[in-house]
């Protein structure tokens, strides 16, 4: 493992702080026994007049801590709930295929566990944006709106196609499970740095984040397996098929320099959704794939405008 730096230590401490308020939610809903269990956090609004309800869905591979820069802003507008998806962060892995439909069912069951059955603003980043779209297509009554931050688009990117190759799950899990041993340590470190650079470019990587993420995956190598399992069956195909059914207003906020999901891919998907959801909007801002972390003020300015508008949940 790399020697700890001040940045890595600070990142690890902030990660621990984000889980200090967390709890384990057991989700029944559509699932068979034993119920799906996720590590979750539920924050009350910081203003009594704030009545919104935000459900946050992280990307792949990611976890709830990646929304840390956005919590204070969202809590000014309402309650905020977020969780580590099954197999990610600190949520236990599951045996079921973790398709977009499965992830959407988990998100719906988690919302139901809070008593949220309608009027929810679902905020999804990257793969979480794809889950948010699936919720909008299958359970439109749940959503007040969808906010998609650098969402997965269409068609599948080169990185996604690589992850869908036969044996990708076995290879990535083998490297992750040996990440602390020589010579795999160097391979795992190089892989983690390349993956992180691709996620953040052209923006700078926050100090300590790469080391912190590598340590998390080394401690829980099943995260890498979950990241591959989550893209089996090509989720972009599902997004294309369900796009015409979406009526929920969606806000796309995408980094113009996003190298992981090029903005043209997201624009192509938006063009499929817009005819059925004319109140949806696409906004291009400066930055890469992780703009909610690297440029939160820019993202929050767009969210402020979106939340200020009073729109019906569907048309």
C-alpha cells in the first residue's frame, strides 16, 4: 500500500465521519428472505420550512461519501437520504444480479422504509443517474423530479464495453483481493490511479482520495466484483429502451470535459427522453465526470434554479 499522506489521512477521517451517523436498513419490498441490507444515512433538513425530500444514488464504483460536498446545500432545501448500494461502500454484497432494475428496486424499497412514497427528488450521479432514470420509467409516482449528474448515457463507452468482456469480473476481483501483496500491490495501485484519473479528468483529484479509495477496495475486494456485475447486460441498452416511457421532469447536469461519459452520449439519451418529458432540461457546465465533488458551487447554482421552479411531477 502507498505510504499514508496527510491528504489520505484527512480523507480517511472524513470517510469515517460520514459513516458515524449511518445505520443498517433492512429492505423487504420485492426481495425474498433474507432481506437486502444497506448502510444508509438520513439527515433532517436544516431549515424548518424546507420540505423537499432528496434520495441520493451514487455511481459505480462509488459510495455515499462522494456526496459529502453536496449535503449542506441539499439540507437547506429538505431531508436527505443516501445509502451504499449492495456490494459497494459498506453495504453487504448480494447474490442477485445487480442490474439497473434491481438497483432501482433497492432504491424504491429504501425510500419506502422512510415513508417516502411520492414527491421525492432523486439525485443520481453517473451509474446512479441511470438508476434514477429507471425509477422514473417504472415508478413515476415516486418522483417529483430527477437530477442526473454526469449520468450514464448512450451508447456504451469503451470503458463499459471493457467491463462487459468475459472474465472481467474474475480479473478485477483477483487484483483487488491481492491489492496489499507484492507484486499485485503495484498493479492494483496503477489500476486505481488510472481509474481515478479517468473519473476526475480534466479536474484535479482531491488530495488523498485515490489512496483512500484503494484502501477501501483492498479491505473489501467484493466492491470490484460488484462494479463489474452492475454493468452486465449493457445498462445503456436498458436506458435506450425505457427512455420513451419517461414523463418525469429530469435535469441533466453534465461536465463539458467529462472523459468517462462524453457529453455527447448524455445528450443523445436526453434527446430520446425530451419528447415525452418536455419539462426536462440539459445543462452543460465546466468540469469532468465528478463535478459534484470538484465544482459543487456550479452544480448547486443549477440545482437552485431547478428547485425554485414549481412543476408538476408528470405531463
